[in-house]
């Protein structure tokens, strides 16, 4: 059983975790008391908070200090101006962390497209994926689709360079490719 090592100096209530004592103090006795260490068990380190928002708060302060010291040449957008350690922002940050990988993959696939068109495709893909039940899966499916389109065009380009001895004169390379894939073993055993 844990010892209650944090004590409210105003009402004397004890807590095993400092963040619980701090929350009690903030809600029950704002600006009246401070939390003191009641006692320690032998060979125990001082209590460290397990509150993830507190940990994120420390990380945000560090990031803010670093950002204020750096000289950004490419952008003057400071992360710490828009996000804080509140639960909603932390959830948003985690979602961004998950969707950024397929977003960047899609960006690489669109490398030769002009910037305005690229922005349009990237942002609309992201926004539509966020409306799905599984946005990360949806983003990866979009990447897969664009990769397939790009790959198909590349294969068709090489096919158009080959002399077409056994092909109808007006048959398109993409149609030929589709027919060859339909006749392949992998097509027959592929589920989707």
C-alpha cells in the first residue's frame, strides 16, 4: 500500500501523488495553501508526477525556449504559438504525428506537379481522410492509389516505346497492361 506522502497544509488531507494533492489544492483551496512533503518511505525517491499533461507542459516550455532562440528563415510559424499542453492539443498533435507519414509519402509522389496543384491534392486528401472512421488507413489508401497511378503511367510510357508487333494498331498501352495483369496468376489469387 502506498504511503500518503503529500499533504495539504490547509485541511491536512494526504495524497500518494503530488499531482492529486495539487489538484485538490487548486480546486478546494485556491491561493490559500501549498503542498508539503509529509514523509518519505525509506529508500524512496521523491514523488514524480505521472500526469502526461504535466510532462507535455515541460516539453512545450522547452520547445518554446528553443524556438525563441532559433532564427527561422523558411517560416515564422512557431509551434508553441498554436499548441499548448492541454488535452485537446495533445490529441491533435498525436493525430498529426500519425497522418504526417502518409502525407509526406504523397508529397513525394507529387514531386513534379506545380505547388498549387500539389497543395490542393495534399490538403483535400488530408481533409477527406480526417472525415473517415480510420483516417490514417484512408490516407495510406490515397497514397497507394497515387503510387499505382504514377506506376501505371511509367509502365505505359515504356510500353509505348516498344515495337508493337502482336498488338492492334490503336490499342492503348494501359489497356494492354490491364489485360496482361488480368491474365496473371497474382490477379487470380489477389483478394482485393
